[in-house]
């Protein structure tokens, strides 16, 4: 997840930042394909928009994964709060309604009860686990006094 997300962000921030760079990339693809006599698809503005929407949707997922997989400050008590933050951020992206291409990705990540890979089927049972609830409650950053 994170590697593909990071590569997409890097591509958007460097190689696809302007029309001139996009044209240079397409020229390089076409010249490489000319030697192979294969039709090379041009990298279009639609492709760029698809990648931008993908990175917008996957940003909260990548951040959550980074935090949960961290070498430091990765405690059992942060799991439920981070999962709730992830769900709220994905719901906010969906509510904005500005996605032309990545809407199905948000739907797949969120609470589709009929989707085995949706949020509810994958994580909601954790919110009934008394040990996880207790570790969250007793974590200094997420306890009742916060």
C-alpha cells in the first residue's frame, strides 16, 4: 500500500507537476516504443487526475499504516483511535463528492457490510474486544481525561 502510494505522490510532485514535464515524458515513451513498433499510450491529464484522486483517498490509509507500523510509539492503545480517525477521514472524502474516478475505491475501503474487505467486516469486531478497549482507555493520549 504505502510503497505504491509514496511512488504515486512522488510522480505527481516531480514528473507530472507541469505540462512541459508531461510532454517530455510522453515524448520519451513514444521514442522508446517507436523502436519496438508498439503503440505507446500517451500519459494524459485524465491519467494525472486519476493518480491525484488515488493519492487523496489513500493518504489517510498510508498515514494510518505508517503510525501503526512505527518503530516507536506503536502501542496497542492507539489501534482503535487510529482506525476511527481513518474511517472518519475516508467518510469526509466521500462526503466532499469531488471524486470522478476514485469513488469506488473509497466505497471499497469503507463500511460495506456485503464487502468482505470493507471497513466494518475487517475492523468493527475490534471495537468489541474488551482488552483493546481497556488499552485504549488507559493510554495516556486517549483516556477519559483527554
